[in-house]
C-alpha cells in the first residue's frame, strides 16, 4: 500500500510527461509502471493527459488559415500568381 | 542535407536546391503547406489575429531572404517554426518587457500538482468532448498558460517538434523544455478535467 500513498502519487505525476514521450527509462520507468498497475487515480491522470493533448491536436488540425490572410501573405511575398484558389 | 523535407519521391517534401535557387513555385508550395500552421502557432502565442498575421508574413519574408544560408541541419519546417516562434516571442517581450519570457518557476513545481482531479472523462464520446462550447473553453485554457509555457506546448505537442528541436528553437536546455512541457500539460489537463467533470455532472443532474 506504501506505493499508493498520495504523496507517492504526487511525486510520480511529475514523471508522467516524460513517460508519455517515452523518455522515461530504466528504474524510473519500472517504478512508474508498477505504480500505475495498482493506482487507478494515476492511470486516470495519464489517460486524461494523453487525451488532453489529442484533443488540442484535433482542434488545431482542423483550424485553417482565413482566405484573406493567405491572399495577403502571397501578395506580400510577390507570389500572387502561385496563390491557390480557396 | 535536409533531413525530412527533400525526399523527391514524397510529394509533401521540398527541394532545398530549388528553394535556394529562388524557384517561386517551390517556395509557394512551401508557403502553402506551412502557412496555416505558422499562423496558428503565432495566433496561440499572441492571441491577436493582426499580430499573428504580421508574424506569418515576417516568417516567410525572412525565410525567403535567408534560405541561401540555411544549412539543412534541421528540417525546413523546424526552421520555419523557429523563426515564427522567435518573431512572436519578440512581440511578447515588447508588450511586457518586465515579465518577458523568464518563466516564473523553472524548478520543480509543487503548486501545479496540489489539486489533481482524477475523474475519468476519457471515455466520453468525441462529439461531447469537442462541442463549440468546449472548443471555446480550450482556447481560453491555452491562453491561461504563460507565453513561456504556451510556446513550448505548441511547438512540441501541436507542431510535433522533438524535445531537442524545441530546445534548439527556443535556445533553452532540454531540461527546461521538459519542465515547461510538464507544467503546460498538467495545467491544461487540470483545466479540461474540471470542465468535463462539471459538464458530466450537469448532464446527469
């Protein structure tokens, strides 16, 4: 139970970002993985952080540049002839 | 050699040689591919459409002028993001020179983890997670980050630069990038968790 003490969770939360980036190695990775196996709260933090990043990626992916902004860009670069139709 | 953008077999890649020779069609392809990403990077950092447009134009003007000296140690896209991020951060410095971009706390930050919401909202259907209202909330959430955190989150998580590329682009150590990334991700996760937690309870009531 010692490993699921809230203080332990708080310390491990600091490693979650590196864990998601697959940058956590060796004993740190093993310690976190073994903690996650028995701690639903920390699993939720990992999953929701992953989901948070995904949602921002989806939103940004679908945001396009306004047509007038793009046209002014091509004009200022003297690439008007190359500006694709919207 | 350009690492990722100049594979002639890939229609998404660019010929560095053509760009260096001033090939307008190739440059227009580059502008067309990255203008939206550069614009949104600047818009997120600055939260001001006019200034974001200025950064967008300045980024490609600078790229156009200095492509001859680009050595290709990074990909063209990383190089563009670096120019854009620095242009945007320069505007932030001009706005608030006293707070600039020395991030408030680069040490381990206990504050960010004080109050952790552990509700499991990940299984909510995407149409509930991405309503117009929640998109608006996400816009506000990202603006609540300091510019120093916002730019790291954008470059790493949205534009897909590696930790090292982000560190190079912002002239930070990799350790500083990791610390800021953790704080940005924790803050956004916390804000979204609160939001979805409340939404879920409203729906049930």
